[in-house]
């Protein structure tokens, strides 16, 4: 019984964490920049992605 309760609490914690992605309100899109250099990603975020309202970069 105890492992089942712990599993339920863990599932509840994971589900609640998904509801709050810590983004600014009104932003919900994620951009994947595969094989980009870090300097290029930083420039793209500052010049285009941030002002256009993208939420995050992976």
C-alpha cells in the first residue's frame, strides 16, 4: 500500500510541474536550434526570438 501512495504522490508532483513552465505570460512556443553555435543562438535570441515572443530555445 505504501509504495502505491508514494507512486501516486510522485505522479501528482510531475503533473503539477508540467502546468507551470515558468514562461512569461503570452509565450508558449519552443524553438529547436540543432547544431547551432552558442554565439549564433545568443544572437538569434536577442535579435529575433525574444522580440517575437518565443518562450524558450532547446
